[in-house]
C-alpha cells in the first residue's frame, strides 16, 4: 500500500474512533435512561451542563491522543473536520433550544443536546 493510501486509511480509522469515542449512543433529555431526570429544572439544567463539560473533556483527551500519531497534513485535516463538526453540533443544539422558545426548558434542552452530541 502506498504511503498516501495508508495515510488516508489511518485518517479515516482515527476519525471514526474520534467520532465514536465516549458513551456511544446520544440520548435525548427525555429518554427513559437519560441522566439528570430528577429535581427542578434548574438542577436538571446544571446536571446536563456538568455532563456536557465532562463529555467535552473526554472528547479533547481522545482528540489530542489521536493528533499525536498523525502526520502534520493529517493533523490539519482532522482539525478542519473537527471544527466543522463543532459548528454542526452547536447549530443543532441551538435549533433544539429554539424548539422550546423562551420557555424554562430551553436552557436544559440546549445543555442536554450538547452533552448527548458531544
């Protein structure tokens, strides 16, 4: 296998690993086995914010591990892909928040989406 083809395979495999790292299947905040389902909205929102922060830390750990084994060219490609994914995640979660309008569940929906998607 040529170096260029090997690099592409490595990049694809690492991208798959990066995007599948973590708890696996994302859950909506109202899913039966979702975390943070007890207490008032403010406590649930804070719980989902904490979940999102933990997921972000885990994502960054995996991302940095993967970057260390990539060539500079592949690091650049991964960085571009990751930036685009973050834009998608943020837009997706903003759209979910907007489904709740200005209601009290909007911040919780946003935090839960960030936790699940990340």
